[in-house]
């Protein structure tokens, strides 16, 4: 007989990681109970739809919803889809309007997820903004962080980020596409991630 350990019996840093893994392991059946989801769910992908900020990053000042989609192979270092996934923020108000706020959102989220195993000062985030003549192009980010789940080693990921604010609904929408694979429009993984742009209205 297996033993189930309640999250409140774990150390805080372990509880944060355990909570993330448990949510990630939800089956796509949960999508049927979430009619207001924005991101589609490809076959065999797992979903996470929850409130923002997440439990491991409560210091973040913004509030709203977050959606994530996890492909088969997300936790497998040998898979081409390792750590490759979309993240959608739907936040109240006109927020995360500059690089400093974006860096805080990314840093606090991941640092909390690492559960103290990789310190914020060890994380390096480089943001590149589109040229003035290309306002519709996404921001790109190089994120030198850590994999707390499988390898327990430093991990560099690349992000494409698009943002808009809707004054009618007072909502900021941010789509983040993330992968350890360098950004390449011809790459099969990135082509899969780009399909979520249409879902989010970008």
C-alpha cells in the first residue's frame, strides 16, 4: 500500500515543488471543467489553470489567472520537448509594463519554484526588446536558471514574450513561450509552441 504525505507535512521548499508537480500531473480531463480556458490542449498534453501569483511566488504583486500546457517529455532531459511549454498570464490592470517588472515576474516565479536549491542571485536574465520599427515583434529573453525536477542542474532556457493591455476589460495578457532550444522558427518544437499564439490572440 502506498503512503500519501500531505503537503503541510513537508518543508516549505519541498511543498512548493511537490505542489507544482502534482498540478502538472493533472490529466487533460480537467480541461473539460475549465470552459474559460484560453490555451488549447494538444493530445496527451497536461494542463495547469490556476490563480496568479502561484503558491510558490506569493510575493508577486499582480493578481489574475495563469495557464500552462505541458507536452509529453517535459520532464525528460532526452526529449526534444524537455522544459518546452507555453505560459499565459491574464492579470488585472495595466501591469508588467517595463523590463524591470518583467524581470521580477520571471525571477520570483522561478526562484520560488526552485525551493531554495538555486538562489535568486545565481539566476541571470537577459531581455532583448524589438527594434522601434518592429513593435509587433516579441521580446526575447535568455534565462540562465535551474532544473529542480529532473537533472537538478543549471539550465538555460529561451523565451519569446508578447504582451497587450485591453482597457475595456482592464486586463493585461502576456504569452510566454519557453524552451531550452534556441529560438528558431524552423525548429519543430518552436513551431509547436507558436501555435499557441493564435489561442492568445497574438
